[in-house]
């Protein structure tokens, strides 16, 4: 079984910069913003830390899913259907 190689984060940003930014940086910015909001106001720190943990987990899962999509698109693009289709001469043999 071949070793699984994950796409580096830089390559994901090169392939689809807007989607990569929204899935990676967006949730992390929301988590940091909520933690800062809890520190500056009398908001419950337990809820803020819980929200931040959920957002970080979402960013990890969403980024891994996006990397899988990019790998699948690259794999499907590398297939050549013309080479895989047998010709009439090959079918008669």
C-alpha cells in the first residue's frame, strides 16, 4: 500500500486561494476574536474556549477535506480516457 502524502498547505493556497483562506484562516480568526471578546468583556471564558476549540477542530477537518478534494481532482485530471479505451483492433483479438 503506498504511503499517503498530504498536500502542503502552501500548495492548497496556490490551487484555490479563496477557498483555502476561508476554510483555514476564517475559523481561526473567529476563534481568536471570540477569545479576545471574552477577555475584554464579562463573557464566560468557558463558552469562549469551547467555541474556539470547536472552530479550530472545524478548520482542521475542513482543510483536510479540501486537501482530499484537490488530490481527487488532480488524480482524475491525470487519467487519460483515450489511453484506457481499447481500439477496435484490440477488441477483435
